[in-house]
């Protein structure tokens, strides 16, 4: 599973928006990798930012 997929899966399983550090801990991925994945997923429109520094999936 790619980092992007792992980040998306972690966000899908969370009832509330998460910070990159939380995603990193929950998925067991380096925070820098999570930041890269979030940036790419936001560009694709799969992840949105409901409030500053928090991320959730775009439904």
C-alpha cells in the first residue's frame, strides 16, 4: 500500500479531522512522508482542510 493510500485509509477511519502528526502516529509513517502525501491528495481533491492544519477526506 502506498503512503497516499495509507493516509487516505487513516483519514477514512477517523471520525474527526486529524493533524499530520496524528496521521503519522496512527499509520506508522514518517511525518515528512505524510506531509508529501497530504499535499498530493489535496491537489487531487481527495483531502480537504476544514480548519488550519487539520485534514479530512473530501466526500
